C-alpha cells in the first residue's frame, strides 16, 4: 500500500458502494460532506474490489454503525487525496449490523 508521502497518480474519482439494506439514518450520515472528507483522509489508495470496513456514528450515546463499503471504480491513479471525488452508490443487500435499534428505521 502506498503511503501519503509516496508519489503516484492521484485518483480523480472513487465510486464506493454500500449494501442496499443500509437504513435511512445511515444513508443520511454517509452522504454528508464531512463523511466524504473522512473517507478521503482515512484511505491512502483505492483499487476496484477493495473492501473498506468503515463506521459512522449513529447520534446519541456514542454508538457506531459499521458499513462495509466496496470500491466499484477508480478514475485516474490509485492515490486518494483531498482532491479525490468520492461517489457513493448502493449494491445488493447483505448481513448488516445497524447499530442502535432506535436509529434503524427500516
């Protein structure tokens, strides 16, 4: 895996997918600008087929919701930077823990 200090072509755009059974609250969280910024900062590289096991907070109580993202496509190089566009789409459902039940609305 490349480190942030190494040279390499920058990914212009990375398309991530999440399971279609992610609830509305989780979808609202991951579509926020701050979340995309977190994804750019937390990853150094991206390649189609990579699995990113990420999380988001679910509001009160400090609990977390785990989200299994998959890299569907990468345009440009593999290095993720602050300039990389992050697009989020959905894929087939899977066994997904939804975090605290009050926040799961499906």
